[in-house]
């Protein structure tokens, strides 16, 4: 997971989860909305009080109307730009807004950066409540395959935490990976991030390594 770049020393845990076999998980298969390039032909899924329900995709380019206490987990679309920026700034405050804006633009316009971004939609077409960015890394500590899907960013707004939104985002990421034949998924977190550690472990990730990262300023020599 990306951490503030200014930190000279970073300790992190690396976590890895084996994907559950197709059909053996305790959640429904999740064909997610495929973006806003054309009429929605896929399906989204609603998450409410610990249950996941497949819902028919709405016609055209719109999502279902808002339903209280429900989150739609779906792929990020261009209209989410401002909300994605807000949440990225909350998760990674050490990067400035311009840097986030550049990365968001690069993803939306040329597909660079994460291979998949999922969001939790509070209201159809309205504000978001969380996001997950998935990358593909050639190597991840403790993993046996390459490339390996890697959770690079995972965030839920404070008012929505402990309601299963984070778990639903990870389920979407796992479904993405499983559909593409991956058998494991990796992530990391800072050792003092108790909530993240607990959530990773609760969602089936196992700690594979602990490391300390260093940085040295190179002078003129
Ligand atoms: C980590 C984060 C994304 C989890 O999102 P969430 O929506 O609260 O997670 P969920 O509600 O799906 O929680 C799933 C499980 O994780 C565990 N968990 C989550 N937050 C926890 C906390 N603060 N303390 C203890 N366990 C926690 C619980 O077991 C929970 O299941 P339960 O509520 O049924 O007991 C969220 O806390 C967050 O955005 N934190 C700030 C950003 C961050 O640290 N991101 C991760 C960087 S590595």
C-alpha cells in the first residue's frame, strides 16, 4: 500500500491472501459495472448489513436510485474524479493535490496506474464513501505467482467504517483477480495501523513479512 513518500523510514507488514476457489466463497459472484464507455451491460451489487445482493444493471448509463443504508460497489467512472481526489487526499495526505490530480487524469485518460479501481457509492451518481485501487506487481513478498494483484490503496470514509464497506471493496478486488486467473492477492500496511491490520487478517490475509524501509540523501559525493 502506498504510504506518504516523505517518510524516510517506513515499516510495513506485507500481507497475502490466497483467493478462494470459484464458487466456494460465501459471497455472490460479482460481475461489476464496466465503466462509463457505453450503456451499462454488467451488474453492480449492493452491500447492506453484511449481505451481498446481485442487482440487475439499470438501462442506459445510470445506476439505481439511492437506497438508504446501502452501498453500491462498482468500478470507478470518470464522473467520480472529484470524489476520488477527495478520498485519495484523505488516505495519502503527504502527496499534494496536484500529484493526485495528475495520477487520476493519467488513469482516466490513458489507463495508466492501477489496473482496477472500485468505489463504494453512497447515492447513485452522488458522493462516494470508499475506494480500492488494485495494481499488478511483478513481485510481492511471500507470493508464489507473478504478476500478482496488489491492493495499493484502500479507504473508507470514517462515518461508514465497520459496516462492511471495506470488506465489499476487497471482495470486488478478489473477484477481479479471480476472473483473470489469479490465485493470490497481496497488500501491505504500516505496523501501527491497527484497524488495517485487523481488517486484513479478518478478511483472510496472512502476514508474510515485516520490513523496514530506508532512505539516504545522496550529496555531491
Ligand atoms: C481499513 C479500512 C479500509 C477498513 O474499512 P471498513 O469499511 O471499516 O472495514 P469493514 O467494516 O469491512 O471491516 C471488516 C472487518 O475488519 C475488522 N476491522 C475493521 N476495522 C477495525 C477496527 N478499527 N478495529 C478492529 N477491527 C477492525 C473487523 O473484524 C471487521 O469486521 P466486523 O466489523 O464484522 O468485526 C478503514 O478502516 C479505513 O479506511 N482506514 C483508514 C485508511 C487505511 O488505513 N487504509 C488501509 C491502509 S493499509
